[in-house]
C-alpha cells in the first residue's frame, strides 16, 4: 500500500467520515445500481474502520494490507 495513501486517509477528520461513506455508497450505486437499504450501514461502518486502520498504520514503519472478500 502506498504510504502516502495511508497518510492521506489517516488525516480524514472524524466529522468527514459520514460524507466519505456517503460518497462511497454513491459510487457503488453508480457502478452496481441501487443498493438495498440494509447494505448501507455496514458500508458506513467499513469506511470508519478503513480510516481507523490507516490511523494505526500511519504510525508504523511498514504496512501490510490484507483484504478478504
């Protein structure tokens, strides 16, 4: 993972995470079509978790990023 990307995501303020998640949902819907309403809360939670991960990783010397689908 690009360290600059980690730092940029880590710098996202808590107050902006909701807007970020909303934009992420918009982009997913642009690509996949309208998402069921019950899918959106976990996407919002995931956005917060990605930011939290980047904040923790930004403090480390190396970052290993594993994503399981």
